[in-house]
């Protein structure tokens, strides 16, 4: 089976029923996406499938027909993505476990809505849970990234 | 003279029978509609035919009725909001994991005007017949939509212990045809 992840083609030998997250972490050693709940209720495993955020724990690899982007793919040239930079500037992460998923959803939001309101941020981010409660800093970082994008 | 009597008797019989036949068709139509209503009002269908922004979680195995978790909303196109689209969790097929998200092609909410959630049989019946509120479809187009649409089909095969809608897509298609042929009567309330 062929799988394109972060611009690179991989040949993998797996059952089509295997969740994409399993393939990424266990077969390809791409460890940015995290296992949280396993049933698409927490968002820690969020990756892009053809540019749309998906919960990779609940997508079987057999369903994947397009390109996969993980958080590792946000900086193909080694430069920090503006959302990642905003996360550092706002010191968002506490334990950090959910943050790869948070950042992927934030990137998807900003691509669709470059300058989101608080409500639009909540509407996008409510499916990404953070047990440390970093939500105020997540919101601040998204606004910072939006400002950085506007100024770029 | 005999011929004339036969004619008169025949005319009288026809006059008597005509309303009876129409009432029979009406009854058959209403009977078909009642079965259609049992499908359309079933949680597998009605949970996503809501008039507000939020799909529902309800049905035999769901416990108390709730709005969909995770602040899930209709969004501008019925397919969710930016960053959290329906397809973010609902893929082409049901997730295999217990309590995982169900899936079918094109997961989304029905347009607001096609509201079935907590609507009466008469209200849904009138909505289904109204082109302004049924996607400008003829009754035949509604029947084929019910028979052929992949997301609609999920309602009869929801998987993972979820209670399916009654009957089948084909049975509901035939019921819609019977109902339409009988003049598409709606129940009075």
C-alpha cells in the first residue's frame, strides 16, 4: 500500500483496517500525532488529509486516498510555521500532549478564516481537549498567528 | 326500458362507489405515509434534520437526548465549521471502535428547512411535499433520493449496535411511490 505523508511516498505493508494513527506512529515513526481517546473525541491525533483536519485514530489507512500532513510537515524547510511560532511566543503548552493536535486544528482554522473571532476560534477548537486547560493561551496564540500572517 | 334501468342502476353505483374508492386510496396513502413517518422521525434520520445549528445524539442506545458533543455545529454549508468539519471525525465508513464516530460518504446536516427533529407527522408530511422546503424536488425525486443516497442509506445500516431506521431504503422508496400515487395525503391533526 502506498501512502504519501508530508510530501514523501511510503510503501507500507499493513491491513487496510489499521487506523492511520497506528501507521504513522508504529510503522513510519512519525510521532507528532498522539493517541488520546482512540474514538475521535479528543483531537490529539489530528492530521490533515488533503488539507482537511481529521482524527487519524478514526480513519482507516484503507480510506486514505490523498496526501497526509502531520505536524512534522508544517515546517518542510525547517522554518517554524507561524502558528508554531505563536505557540512558543505565548508559551501555550503545559504538558504538551494535546498540542500537536491543537496546532493542526489552529492551522486549518486560519487557512479558512485568516482573522477569526473568539466564537470562530471556539467553534473550530472545541473538539481538541486540553486537560491542562491551556485554552486561554491557545486563543491568544491563534490571534497572534493571525496578526503575524496579516503583517507578513 | 330494461336497458334504461340498468343504466340508472349503474350510474347510481358509480356515484356511490367513487367517493368510496377515493377514500380507500386516501387510507392507503395515509397508511403508507405513517410508515414513511416512522422512518423520517427515527433518530437515525431526525438527529441531523434539525432547525437549529446542532445535530442531536438520541435514540434507543444513547440514553438521554443530548446535543452533539464537542460544540459541533452546522457551519455555513451544513458540513461543519472551519477547523471542525463533519469529515474531521465522520469518515467514509463507521469507525470500528466501540463508541467511535459513525461514517458515510458526505456526512452533513440536512438544510434547516427540512426539519424533522421533534416535528409531527403532519408537519413533516407538509414539508416533504413543499418544493420550497424539500430542495425543489418532485415526490419521485424524493423517493429516488431516499433509495440511492449514500448518507441516507447509512440510516438503515448504522452499525456498532446503533438502532437502524425501520425497513429499508428500497421499502421506503416503494412506500413513497405508493403515497405519491395515492395523492400524497397528509394526516390531519
